[in-house]
């Protein structure tokens, strides 16, 4: 050490300050965790009904593939917004769109059924005409000539 150089050393017991900092940090951590738990609980309670609606909708969608349209409408109308406090929201849009889709599918299935029956009837009539012509051609011992628009004859 140099002679004539002065050093100033301050010693202080900071263990109490460190303990206070650790306690405060622990309290903040607990308060934060408690806040996260409360927020999660409130969010779960808020989203419970909309999620129940979406789960039910997902469970009911296979009814459309089975052509059970009236049962689908009955299940969807259970979620009608008559007792709700708030206005028209996304849930109502999904509900209305699904009801519209159900009606459209029902109408389209009716059209397909009607056209299928019409095609079956036409097929039956054509088969009957074909069979008649085949039996006529097989039983007639004559030559049938046809004339095309160019005035030519063909067999």
C-alpha cells in the first residue's frame, strides 16, 4: 500500500433489504399467478356456452349427410337466441347459415330425387321403344331403307 493514500470502506448489513426484495418478488409472483388463474376461470366461464354450441353443431352436422333435416332443425333451434341479453353475433350468423344450408340441401335432394325418377321413367320408355324396334326388325322379312337429307338411300 502506498503511504498517504486513504481508502474509505463502508460496511452495511443488507441482508434485511435482500430478504424484503425476495419477499416482495415472491408476493408479485403469487399475485400474478393468482391473476392468471382468475382470468383463465373467467374466460372459461365466458366461453362455455359458445363452445358448447360449436361442439353441439359439430355433433349434429352428420345429420345432414343422413338426410335428417327436420331433426337437424330441431337440434339447431334449441340454441335460438330468444333469451340472450346481447344482440346478433357470430354465433347467430353460424346458426342462421346452418339453417339456410339445411334448407338448401333438403330442396336440392328433392330436385335430385325428382330428376332421378324422371330419368328412370325416360330410361324405361326408351328401353320399351328399343325392344319394340328390335322385335319389329327381327320379325319383319323386309328391307328397310332410309333417306338422308342429301336424297340418298341407305339400309
